[in-house]
């Protein structure tokens, strides 16, 4: 299948010649449009469910006066278990081109319920709004980078991601060894534990950002290789959705830490 240039062309009189996109470009654009449509639909569903259920939960507990804290903890735990199971199922099915939009949207609903429970503990819409803006900025920036990087850069980023994984695991192991000694009143070890903990958090956020760029690059390659014919639209949308949600959760932790310090 022949590929044509999409850049501006001119005839001998200097007049612009309109050149239509090749079939390959059209298929690629169609694939990417569907991926981002599914991805956007998932985020919208999650946001609407989170807002709706947070208001519903608050309204019900204002009427009943029950133990809201216990209820939200139980809801978060159940949601987390359901999400873990659905993540495995969706990853397996969508990677083989057998995923369904209904299952993906159902997964988005469960995430919305989880975030609605989280709203009870945050108690500040400004924090969530700021977290969303920062997460969107980071995600968009890394997606743009991933979309335009070349194969060599993608390989370098993949290697950096592997190094970060081993670095994170090493720091977690060190903290696991230090943890028992922090109970014996050693302030130096306690500070070391805290510093290593936050170092792991920062490194993991960097890892997620790099992973977003790599996933976007892979999505573009899948599109160019005819991913739509293999029903991989949902797989790419699900991957991007996870990248954004994980970015959001980790950014939220940092925002909560800085907001807590400023209030203190």
C-alpha cells in the first residue's frame, strides 16, 4: 500500500496542490480517534460517578447519622478488590482483541465509586480540582512526547523505566529492613525511613510518567500496524486510562502532603 506525503506541494506556477491522505494515514487517524474517544468516555464516566456518589453518600449519612468512616473504608476496600480482578480480566481480554466497551465502562464506574469514597477523606474540592489539573498537564505532556519520539528514544525510555523499577524495589527492600528498628525509638532511622518512602513515591511517579510516553508511542505503532483490524482500540484506551488514573492517585498524595503542611 503506497504512502503519500501530507506536506504542502506546489506546481510550476506556485499554486498549492491538494494531496489527499493515503489509506494508511486515514486508518491510523481513525484508530487514534477511537482510542481517545474510549479513553475520554472512561474518564467522563469515572468523574460523573465519583461526583454523583459522593453527593449521594453525604446525603444518606446526613439523614441516617451512621458511622460514615467505616462505610467508606469498606467501600474503598471492596472497590479495590473488584478493580484488581477487573484489571486482570480487562488486560487479558483487550490484549487479545476480545475486550468489550461495556466491561471497560463498568471498570470506570468502579473507579468512580472508589474515588467517591476517597472524597470523604479529602473533604476539599479544591484539592481534587488541583490534582486533576496537574495530572492532566503531566499526562498530556508525556503523551505528546510519546507521540513524537523516535524508536531510539523509546528504547532509552524503556531502559530507564526498567532501571527505575529495580531502584524502587531496592529502596522498598531497604525500608522493609529499617521498619522494625523505627519502633525502638531511633529517630535517625525513622527519618531515613520517611525520606526513603517519599523517594520511592517520587520515583514511582516519574516511572508512571515515562510509562505514559512509552504507552503512547506503542499505541501509535499499533495504529500504524493496523491495530484496528485486530480490535486493539480498547486495549490502547484501557492502557491510557490506567496511566492517567495512576498519575492522578500519586499526584493526589503529593498535593495532600503539601496542603497538610501549609495548613499546619
